[in-house]
């Protein structure tokens, strides 16, 4: 079974590809954003804590995200594999994930980095038509992403766990490349 960590800038297609591949493999697509929304909707203790930060306009702290990930990975459907999308976002979260997986007797197979040139990402993100998406904001988000995630790419690369995929192709071509990682 596959245990994959998806990395990639906003607009790289992580969510779309993670959903498709999770379905193909019969494993859950675990998106931190979705988990947060679901925990809040269910009014779980973790969801209520997350809601209190979000109501104030604050980011949900790492410690809480980590508890939410721990809870999600221990659920029955995640025992045979999973695709993590949107986590880890930095090296300290990646180190935590390593420790957590060891504690749970699991191991991640690969960190998959979807590589897409910034100019393509900008066009894709502008195409979403979100009111807060203008080119300046998008380029700033990409810069923040690169600053936070470049060390993460090195983290997985140094562990021989990084696979980079050219994400600047059709959705089908990217999906086929990802299937090759799962079933070489």
C-alpha cells in the first residue's frame, strides 16, 4: 500500500492529483484543510480548539495540527495507506511526522514534489477567479511557499525519499506519472 506525502506550490495540482490517486489506490486522501473543516463541523474537541483560533483570525498552531494528524492516521481506513496533502509544511512538522509514523509502526514511502514553473502557477491561480487572487498576492504566496518548503524538499531528498514529477503537463499525464510511482 502507498503512504505518500504530496508537496507542491499552490496551484501545482496536489489536491486534484491526491484525490485521483487515493481513489485509484483505495486509500484516504488526507488534506489538513479538509480535516480541520470536518473536525470543526463535528464539534470534536480538536475541532473546537481549532475553531477558537480561526475565529480570532489566527493560524491553527502546529501542536494542534499535529494532534489532528495523529488522530486521523490512527483511524481504520488509514492503516493500509494514505496520501497526505498540505502536511507537513515545514521541517519541524516533517520531523514530527517521522516520529509519529515510527510510534505507529508506519513509514512513508515517498514525498512527491509536483514541480510547476511560477509563471504557470500564476496563470492557474488567476484562473480560479478567487477575489483575493491577484498576481502580486499570488507571487507573494509562492515566495512564502518556496521559503518554507525548500528546506522540506532537502529534508526528503537527503533521506532518498523525494520523487519530483513534472506537474506542467495535462492532468492525465501527471496522473499516469504518479501511478508509476505507486506501481512501478
